C-alpha cells in the first residue's frame, strides 16, 4: 500500500458557511460511515459545519442522488462515500464502472466539486488500510482551486 499523505493547502478563501453534502452508501456501512466520520472531523476542524447527509442503499444509487440533490439544493462541495469489495462474480466490475461513470458525468455537468471518495478493494484488509483523511483534505483543496477559477 502506498504511504501517500495529502496535505491541506491554504483554504483561507473558503467561506466557513459553505454547504456540504455527504452521499453515503449503506452497503459496507462499517467502512463507509468511518469515511464519513473522518471527513466530518476534517471539515469541523476547519470550521466548516453545514453538512447535510444523504444515505443510499449502495454505490450504484449515488449518481442518481447527486442528480436529485443538485436539482433541489445548492451545495458548494459534495463527498460520495462507498466501498466495494471484490466478490466471486463480475458484479463488482459493473458496480464500480457504472458508479464511477455516473459520478464523472455529474462532475462534468455541475460546477460543484464532487469528491469520489471510493474504496474498491480486493478484501477487508485493503479497505482498512485505506481509511484515512486524504480525500477529506482533497475535497477542501479542490474547492479552494475551484474558487480561484
């Protein structure tokens, strides 16, 4: 496993009252809720507390939820949390590929930064090794960069 550590850039121009959405897959919730908690902690440490949480059954439902919330709400940043562990069938490939495609399509369609906080792993050990704050920090860095454009 890589030991990459994401560092937080200056986020001084990010207003503290931004609206953040969390879309979390309930499948593999023992992991997805940890990703959500770590991200909430990083945001709160940086005085960002306006977080609205949405739950969906699994990864495949995340793109549709992005579409729904973007039509009815204004968010400055969206985090998508999901974990898929390879099984014995090709289901893993379909779920990962189509969910990734749907999130990418939404990322291109909407100006709101969308963080693809996914773990696609071979086993539970790989998932546990990858639960950290890197992508929580990446979200703030992406928002900072977006505001500069």
